[in-house]
C-alpha cells in the first residue's frame, strides 16, 4: 500500500512538472513565432541608447554626473531593463488573449495544476528576457560599452533582468486575470514607460530638480537601476549586487503572490 | 436616347482571380432589373464597376448615358447608390448624414431643408432622425442608406443586396419602398441572392454564376423556358435508385436536395397518375410526393446544375 | 434632377463638412483624443524633468529647459493629430462608409483636404495644451512676443498637415488601420532624430548628419525661435520650406493613391 502511494505521489509531481514544461514551452513558442512582439522591444531601447549616446555626450562633464567613460556605459543597464520590462508585459497580454478566446477556460477544465498556468507564463517571460539580455549586451559591447565589474557584474545584471521580467510579468498577469481584456493589459504599457522614464534610468537624478527629482528618487526603478549601474560604470561591489538582486527578488515575490491571489479570485468567480 | 445601364464585355480580374468574366447587360428606362446569384458570383464586383468605384479590366459600360471610366463624375452625379451592408458612419445621426450627403453632391441648403425631412418621412425615420446611426436596427440602417442615395434625385438607383440579413418584415417594407420609387419613374438596378426578392420586384433579371451571366429575361419567360414542372419524390433510402430509373422515363433529371429524387415532368400535371402507377408497379413505397410549377430556383438549377434555395439562407 | 453646383465652392464645402465631422467625432467619443492630449504633455513633463540638467552645458541656448522642449512636445502632439486624422479615413474604409465619399461627384481633392483640415483643427488642442502647460508649469518665456506665438501656431499647423499626408498615403495604400502601425517607425525617426532635445552642436557622428538633413530640424528651429528670442526671417523661411517639403513628399503620393482608387 505504502509503495503504491509513494509512486502515485511521484507521478503527481512529475505530471505537474510536465505540465509546467509544456505550458512554458507553449508561451516561449508563441513569443518566438511573433516577431512583431519582441522586435520593437529590442529596437526601441537600442534606438534610444544610440540617440542619447550621440546627443548627451557633452552632459558627461556636468558637475553631478557620475564618473563614466561614455554615455553608452551609463545607459546600458536602463536599455536592457527597459527591453526586458516591455517584453514581460506580453505575459499578461497573452494570457488575456487566452481568456478572451476561451483557451483559458479549457485549461481550467483540464486537470492541469493551477500553479503551472502562472509558472508557464512567467518562465516564458524569463526565457525571453534571457535571450534579449544576451542580444542587447552583445550589441552594446560591440559598440564599445564595457562592464567594469567584469563577469560577476554581467551575471548580476542577467539575474536582475530575469527577476525583473518575472516581477513585471507578474503584474501584467494580475491585470490580465482581473480584467480579462488584452486591451486593458496593453493600456498599461504607457504606464510602464512613464515609470521607467521618471527615474534615474536615462539621466542622473542629481541633475534634476524640484518635485520631479523627488519622484525620480523615490521611484523603485531608480533603486534598482542605481546599484546595477554602479556595477557597470564603477566596479564590483557586494553591496550593490545584493541590493539589486534583493530588490528585484522581493518585487518578484510580491507580484507572484498577488498574481496567485488574482488567479484564485478569478477561479472563485467562475 | 441611350439606356440607363448598358454594359459590354465587362471583365474584372484581381491577380489570377477572374471575378467578372465578360458580362453583357442592359437595363431599360423605368425598369426594375435584378441581378441574381449566389455569394461570390461577381454581383458586387459588377455593381462596383457600374457605379465607378472599380475600374474594369476589360469591356465598357455606360450608365445614364455616360461612360463609367471616362465620364465617372457625370455618372456619379446621375446615380444613387446603396451599397452592401449599409455602411454608414455609426457616430453620426440620420439628419447629419443627410446633410453631409447633400454637401457631397453640391446641393444648395434650401434643397436639403425641403427634401431631408421629406425623405426621412418617406422611409419612416422621422422620429429617429436625430439619433446616432449606431443605435439603429439593421432595417433602419438600410432605409437610411436608401434615403441617402435619393437626396439628389438620381435617375438610376443601384441597390447592392438591399435586404441581406434583414428580418421578413423589414424586407417587405423595403420592397414596398423600392416599388414606389420605381412607380415614380426611377430605374432600379438591384443585386440579390434571394429568389423571392427577384421574383417579387424584378421586371427582368439576369442570373450570374461564377462571373458570367447564365440566363437573362423576365421571370415569367425564364420560368416558361424551363418548361415542365418539377416532380419531387421522397422514397426510402434503399429504393432511391429504382425510383430514379422509373422517374427518368417521364422527364430529365433535376438537381434537388440530398435524399430525394426529382425530375422535370415533361407531360405536366396530367401525367401524375401514370407516374404513381409506374412507381407502384416497381414496388416503390412513396413517402411524399410534390409537383411544383417552375420557379426561379428551377431556372437557376437548370442553368448551373445547383440549387440556390437553401444555399444562401 | 436638382441643379448641382460642383466646383471650387462645392469643394470648399466638402472640405469643411469632412473636417467638422472629425471634430464632432471627438466631442462624441473623447477617448480618441486622449493620446493626442496626454502623450505630448507627458513628453513635455518627462523631457524637461529628466534632462533639465543639460541647460548647464555651455552653449545650450537657454537656461530654461522648457523653452527648448516645448516646441518638441508640440511637434509630438502635432504628429499624433495628423496621424489620428488620417485614422478617420482608415475607419471609414474599414467600415465601408468611404465608398459613399468616393461616390461624390467632382474632384477627389476635397476628400483628401477634408482629413488634412481635420488634422489641423485637431492639432490646435495639443498645441494649446502644451503651450499653456509650459507657461504655467515651467515658466516658458515668450521672448518672440505675439509674433513668436503666431509663428508657432502656423508652423505647427502646417506640420500637422504634413503628417496627415504621411498618414493618408499609408491609409490609401493599405486601406486599413494597420497602416498607421507601419508609419510609426518613420514618424519616430523624423521626430526623434532631430534637434528636439539638444542643439545640433551637441550631437555627434551619425545622429548629427541625420539631424542636419532632417526636414523636422528647421521646422523645430522655426517653432522654437519665439521661446529663445525674437522672430527672424532667417529662422523662419527654412522651416516654411521644410513644411512644404513634408506636404509635397507625402501629399503627392497620397494624391496619386487616392486617384488610383477611384479617379
């Protein structure tokens, strides 16, 4: 009897893992099949970086601007995180599409584990983020950017990218589960962009003033960008690495929890 | 004096697809002419060429005496058009659309003030005139579309599937309006996929199938040309072949829906007793039997080998 | 048949009706104008806020960043207005209503000028809103006086017409709203690769070369002069020429596409 139960449990676990793998594969496949989804997310941050590097070079000499070799180095973390954040909203948009066209209900009527519905999406976001990270970093390095803290810094940057993708993906899943509308999820896009813009992402907060400076300083995006940027332009620091990873991990944990609640309340309302 | 509509060898190709393949037709002054055919037969494409919205690949057409390509402006001035689906801006009210339509046709303000309410009254939309079109029912939209196409008192009216998707009551009221317009002297060219519509309204009709006209004439003449009435017989599945053999002795095969056997009865109703005897001798059990005078559907079936009835509704 | 007046007066009436139809649509469904309002104002706030530090760089030309960024935000608003107006034609085509318009006797020109007129009327909203925000929030200077403001409005309206032509050529070609997605990239390039945020002297390499030959650069110079100082003919005529270039480069192909559709 005991043996049978044990086998049964194991098979439960492996089914759940299979389901997660299958759903993750589905969301990755869908993203890859739709270049209009990820191309703008790659091109737009690159354009921004290219133009800003070409027009803000003189700003490097301003008092208050951090010591940096080139504007490209300065903007590198912001560009990567921007691309990752934009891409991650696709998790919610895709799920909203599933809800709109009824596939979501089909998933729910199947014995698939509830967790794998969320995990599948988030793994998809993370994989897309990892791919973008590699592509963008390669392009930046090709154009002469450098990461002062070397390989450990690159690893931290990558981990932060993945965690951010999960965190933003989580928020977009909440939106999708709450509204069930792709349009509503897409409408959050300008919000993501403005949150990113009103921060230290593209220019140092030291050079801003008034209420705008306050908002930018209190913006969590700045708290994440600043330590990551120091790793890129200054060098290795355990504190900066721990801060960046700790913050994004916390953010990710919060949004996943929130998404879980959103899924539960959606299931209850069915 | 040239005819209101006259087309010779009209062809329209979209890439490899030939939508209209050499259509010749004419419409006489004061006539209601119906263009009957299934979806995708080339009705709308032909109409769009006649009303100057599409350039023919080959052939020519004159509408209201003007060439549709070289004198498109003059054609547009002379015709009224209500296109498929009554595509009208849902954000505007009926009144506003009438005013816009008047401006588009260069009518003086005084004319709109006089004719606007008159037309709305005529199509029964006076009460809804200041409501947005988005709130209209399908029938109301069609009627407004009709009013819009009449504001400049056109001499030829084109209606592309005016009642597709309408309920029977709305269809009836639109038919009445078309008849009244025709009584007042307007020449009407309408396309339809409904046999009844063509039968009810048209003085003359053309059947189009696969881009080409297959029959043309007055409904009565066309039906007569089919000649014999159609005999339809329901028999048990196992006896269908036997029954068919027996019936073919009395006339040619006619297409019909699955599970039935049909022939044109050459000898007419007088032959019925003979048919029943023959079936009985062959030990065929007849479940149901009907004899119909030739219909437009028979005309269509005879011309194309397919039935229109039931295929579109 | 009723006597028909189809001529220049008729054309003007058609243009007016179509332009007003657009404005009326905004009143009935205000949500369509929201991006045109929110985005330029956001750009104004974000660009001035994030980059206010650049005024401290030697040679920036003004110590109030609003003087520099306001015309840029207005330019953004005007592109939205132009493209949005073309969008009405796209909606008409998708819905089928455009057939009614094409059945209008007389020249096709009013059918194209109508949406252009709508774009210009619609552009008045972001121009005014951004200008007022800049004055109230950022104390933007109107050093060029009334003339500066007039040049700003006229120049921006002309630019709106130019971008409406860009929207229309795309719509006439693809005959669907998707066309507007396709022109996002050229619009982004035209506005972004210019002297929108920093003067030409600050720009290096490829960007400087592109900005120098971008017609939007002289347009921004023309719009901006009234904030920085007095209005001069030298800063005005290149802008006028550039607006003309935009209108011709996009307007002519649009016109040919429209004529091809139903001559």
